[in-house]
C-alpha cells in the first residue's frame, strides 16, 4: 500500500485545468502524475502504473466535432483503448471534470461503462457560456465514495455545453433508482434534466461532474468571503483515500 498513491492527470491539446487539478491531488495527499495525451498514446502501459485517472476541464482539441469528442476518440481506440478498458475493469477510479465529463459520456464510460452513449452534455438553455459559483446538493441515495461525508458543495461552473440530457427517459429513471445521480444544482442553472450536475457509473468508481472542485481547494479562493471551507478539496481527499488500496509499481 502506498501512502501517496500516483494519480494520472491528463494534459495537452487544449486541456487547461491540469495544473490546478494536479495541485488539488497533491494537496489532498496524492502524487499527481502529469501525462500528455500524446505520451500516453505512445506508452499506454503507463496508465496501469497509476492508481487513478483524472481528465481535467478545458477545451480539448478546441471542441472540434463536439465537446470532448476528439479526445474521447484518442482514448478509445488502439492499445490505449484496451488499456483503458482494463483500467475500468480493475475498478480504479476515473474522474472527469467539465470537459472531462463530456469525454466520459463520449466514451460511453458514463453512465454504464459499456461503450453505449446514453447521456450527452448539450448546450446550456441560455445558449451561452456560464461562469458563476453554484450551490450543489448530494442526494441521500448517491452511491459513490467520491462524495462520502458530504451533503452539499459550493463550486464554480464554467461551461457552455453542460446541460445533461438522456437518450431515453428510462435511462434517467434507471440512474435515479441506482443512486447514480450524485450531484444536483440546488437551483435550475442550465436546463439540465433533474438539475443534474454529476453522475457516476454503477460501481461508483467513475465520476463525471460539470462544476470545478479543483477551483476550490483553498478557503482563500471563496468568492466574497461566502464560506471558509474549501469544499472541493474533500472530493480529492476521498479519491486519494480510495486509491490507497493499490500497491502500484
């Protein structure tokens, strides 16, 4: 068992929140492993040397062909795609923040890690980019370790395509029944179905959310002194604690 588990943080090709995310991992007690997507494609086995994977926010590949689509294609096929599937099967945690959430839905890793696209992140109902702080609630039936010990959060959102929509209403109901809806906006923000801000897969190991927890790991960054608790840090601490079960060579 390692006290400071290595957690891979992707960067490059338009990802622009990787340094803040790496700092969040380090502050939470983990060891961030920065990894350019090109280097990971060249050496996919690097993935399995890590105890967790984070796909940070940003505008990967300029959101060409759709938000997160091109990065998802780079991750999905070839040797890296095989390694990613093995990583998922091993139940090592994967976190997708904002654009990373979009990537996870494009990959079909959310909501069921079966490669089938049942969830998408559509354009906000306002038709424009939103940049503001929001209050979030954790449903009592939420079934993932990421939000253990948390009932609410206060985090910023920064997105234009963050409205959660489903291929069929039955998919939404299945997620409700399974406890896979793990974050909701306290107030309707962007037209997202059921005010959804974050979902996990059935194992609880894969989490995607639109708000940015890495942007609130120090109380000093709270807007207007609204709160003294850095509520984003707890999520990364939960991830680090979960990752400690692996000995990674």
